[in-house]
C-alpha cells in the first residue's frame, strides 16, 4: 500500500528528537533581541496527533496555509507528529512542545491536563465537547471475505486471525476492546461472559502493534491475519488503495468515537502562538476543512456536509461510553490500568498457553 511522505511529518519514534530540537530553537529565540524576532515572517505550529490522522491533517494544513496566505499574508508552517494516541500524549507530557493536540481518546487529553498543560475547564472547550470529526470501529477483511466474518461473535471462533493494536498504548486498540465488550453487554450478557468473550478474541490475535497504522501494515503489507479491527477512516483509505484486495464489513455495533482536539494552553502561552493556534483549530469546523474530513473517511460534525457525504458512511449503531462505564477515568482504571481487565484477560490467555 503506497503512502506519500510529508516534508514536515514527524513520527512518534522521532518525536522526542524533534521535541529537543524545537526546545533548543525556542531557547535560542528567547535570547535574541526582540527586534530580530519581530521581523520574522514565518509563523509555526506543531500539531501532535494519533496515527490515522496523518493524511487528513496534512490536507487540512495545506488548505489552512493557502487560506492564511490569501487572507492574512505572510508565511505559516504546520508541523505534524503522529504515533499511538497514548504514546503521543506521553510525549507531550514529557516536553514535546505541541501547540495543538488531537487524540483518539478523551483520557489521553486528560493525561496532558494532569500535567498542567491545559487550563482549567479544558474539558468544556469546543474541540473536546464537540470534536470536528468522528469515526467508528469496523472490520477490514480480504477480498471476498473468505472467513465470512459479519459481526463480533465471529471473531471468537477458533482459528481466526485478528489484527488489532495494543490497548495499553493505542487508542484504536482500546476502542476495539471496548466495542467488543459493549457488544456483549448490549446483547444482555454479563461482565463475566464478556470477559470470556474477550479472552476468545484476543487468543486469536497473533500480533499487537503499537498503533492503528502499524496494524494496517501488518495486515495488508505483511499479509498476516484474516481481519483487521480498524477505524472506519483507515479502512476506507485501505480499501481504496488496495485496488480491490480489501473490503469493509460493518459490525452490528461500535462504540462512538469522537477524537478530541485542543490547543495546548501552557505551550502556546509560552511560545506566543495562542492566536494562531486558536484560528487553526477553528478552521477544522469550516466548510472547507469539513469536506476534507469527510473525503478522508472521517464523519464530519457539520450536518450539511454529513448530508453531502451520506452515501460514503453507512448508518451504524454507535453506543455511548455509558454502556461500558460512567466516565473515561473509570473506564481507563477498570479496563486498561495495571492489572485491569485487559491485563487479566491477557494473563489468562498466557496461563492457558502454558498448560
């Protein structure tokens, strides 16, 4: 599957190096005379995001830069960094100077808030309460769907090869786990039955990569597994680029995925980029960016754009977080913290394998 390279694209693996470089650059600028800084004509932002947003953010950045040059004048550059959602949150918490952050999960935004990088009330800001994009968990299968996979219950069958990221570090991975758990609860099953169901599913996972994009490489390029549990946006792109070798199966239900996006307050206040960062974030809600979001396989928040692209996105039953927990903090603690449900399921699988 071909992917294009971006001139200003930084992966999660080299984000730490980039963070150090930018931090050094900021320190250098800080000791320069004010007069020299004032004559700079290039404004810069760093948008740190989760893996599957590489293409859509790149395209939005291009549109934003063109609009800025047309209506504001001067130069602006938007740098990108991508990786597993949890890993990206940790990078920002450890010093990566993101001006804007977008994650797969609310809990990853919460993680940088706990480091005092977001102002009080961050959870009520526009990009968190009403994200500009949405998606869902779907099944990516090979041409003809040879294993006849139609819904979550099919994944528990012995001998199935399932590709999904590690829930400990990937937002995609966590949302897959929660979607399967919620499927069981929606069917009227108990927590203990859901636990056994998840054990059967993860027993069929031969590889757990660190991110959604890495899982796609494993499934499509390395040809491992029968099904990849993917964000709808990633699956739509993969089907298009596979030239008929892959298909999408829409399961009966998925957890509702609303990736939050926010200005990183402490960083923009320190760097003096707040105005630009807020204008950039608001651009995501405009007609131009909403069309780009839809074209790239994310469900747009603007109802008129959603109507325009309704044939691209089949109706899905999407359940709210309340099906699996009272809050994201509770879900994180119960399912994905040390010795949480995921660890317990994985430990049970390992113990069975030793028998």
